[in-house]
């Protein structure tokens, strides 16, 4: 084999490699373009999903707000009637019954606390009183009622706790 033939074969081999590499580069560019388009579509889909969820959340908030405002309007009307009544006690009684029914329907429960041990998860101690014949941290008075809703704390009870009187 002559040098010219050898050089020709090398050029031909190099040329085939170049064509192969160019094809591979083009294929990779195409894959990159497809992946980029897929990524851009995914981002757009996610942004649309976020906007849809925000709209749905706003609608849900508005619906909940209307529900509670409607209940509040009913209570307001009862309070006005009680105020205008010759015997407001009947109107106030009716209003309290409606509030209690509302609490029951919404699963709002009063936290029983007097005589129980202070629990920082359910109670907020306003002050402590020194008492004889009493254990420490027993609730002796309730300043403000506490409530739970669906088993979760809505508002802690504000309480006064006992401190054993030192002799």
C-alpha cells in the first residue's frame, strides 16, 4: 500500500468520523430542543395550576366568609330585636340558644378547666393566687373561657392558678 492510499483511507475514515460526530451533535441538539420545549410546557402547566388553585382558594374563602357573615347577620338581627323588646331577656335567651346551636353545628366546645391542673397547651395563666390546702398549678378561676374546634385549640382559657401558700 502506498502512502497516498494510506492517507486517502485516513481522510476517508476521519471524514466518516466527522459526519458521525456531526450527526450525533445534531441529534443531541434536537433532544436538547425537545427537552427545553417539554420543560417550558411543564413550567407553563404548573403556573396555570397555581393560578387555578389561587382562584379556587379565593372562591372557597369567599364562600366560607359568606357562610359566617350570614350567621352573624342572623345574630345581629336577634340582638336588635332583643334591644327593641320590652322584655329583652327573652330575645337575649333566643340569641344565646342560636349561638349555642351554631357552636354545636361547628363543633366548637368549651374547655372545662376549673379544678383541673394547668396545661400550657390549653390555658393561659393570667396570675397565680396563694392558697392553703391546694396543690400548685390547679386552676381556681376562669377569667375568659377557652374553646376547641374539631379537637384543636381555637382560643386558650385565661385562668388564675393556685400556688401553695408558704408557711
